[in-house]
């Protein structure tokens, strides 16, 4: 990245630290919640099977929850917890269905899958169908690729299968809203500003044509140009991680 300082040393320290922590998958979430009932807020760090960085599992996504960063309460409710957010990414408990309009991570994986297969349905997949007005606007435009419920569900199932089979994560427990978002962006920038932080040639994200994903080599678009995590902040993250039971 032009004009940026190479954060390789910090990036390596971050990977080395998180690689040693217990990693969770969808099937572990309920048990982790029960063992840590006081932990509602957090930054999640994701790893993807097949991706490595200097011999450690490569981090391919970092995120948090409560999208309304300015007005959200400092300590989240159970309905807004980091665990709830993880389940939105993994999909429905009793099926492979999910909702890409409630998870930009799911949407981005679907984009990559459709681009990889050169499927023009990506136009319909990109459109947010959350509101009736949005759905009517898209469906009434005859120049658009038609929405197909069966195809949409099939893509959602493939996305769920990919995440459940390929993605594991750790959580940095942080109930402070401001610190969550500061540390989220600090970690992202510290990692993706390392000059040698590159994906494997088989990484699915290579097929996502969003500029920021291509630049970051992660499933993220925000935070890549922020100030990297400081050493003091990194030590604080280490202390937070000790709160897990």
C-alpha cells in the first residue's frame, strides 16, 4: 500500500498470539456462551482453512457487532451480542439457509462464488431485498437479472456450508463499544498493511471484485487505512483474552 509503513512485525505477532487461542466453530457457540455468560461484547477474529501466514493460520476477517456505532449502548444486550452476530454469519441453526442482507460477510462470499463460476446472477445477489420498497424497485426493473427464490436459497446454502466447513474464530471479549471498534480497525490495519500479507492462489476471496477486499486480502472493506494497533493496545487485547473460561 503506497505511503504506508510495513507492519509485518506486528502482523506476525498478532497471528502468533491468536493462533494459540482456542478456536470456535458454529457447534461451539452455545457452549462458549454458557461458560462465559458475562461476555456479550467482543471483536471476532476469523481464520480460513487453507490459508496460512508464516506457518500460522491466516486471519481473513475481523469484525464486531452493533452497526450503529454512535448510538448503540456501551454494553450490548443478548440480542446484540457478539455470539448473535456470529450466528448471523453462520446461518440458521436448523438448516443451511441464511440471510446475506443481514451479514456482509455472507454477501461477500456469495459474490466470490458467483464470480468464480461467471454467474450473472451476482447482480441480483448484490441487491438488498430487506424492505418491500427495495424488492419492488428491483423486481419492476426489467433490465435486471430476475430474482429467483430457489437460486437465492441455493446460494445461501452454499455460503453456509463454506463458512461452517472453512471458518473458525476466536473472540476478544470487550464490552466497551468504543474500544471494540477502535481495536477492530486497529487489528485490521495492522494486518493488511503488512507488505507480505497475501492470500493463497486458491483463496475464494480472490474472486470478489470489491476493491477493498482485493487490497486488504481479507473479507473486510473498512478499517484498512486506519492507524494500526499500538503495542499498548495489543497488550490490552491479550489481557482481555484471558477473561475467557
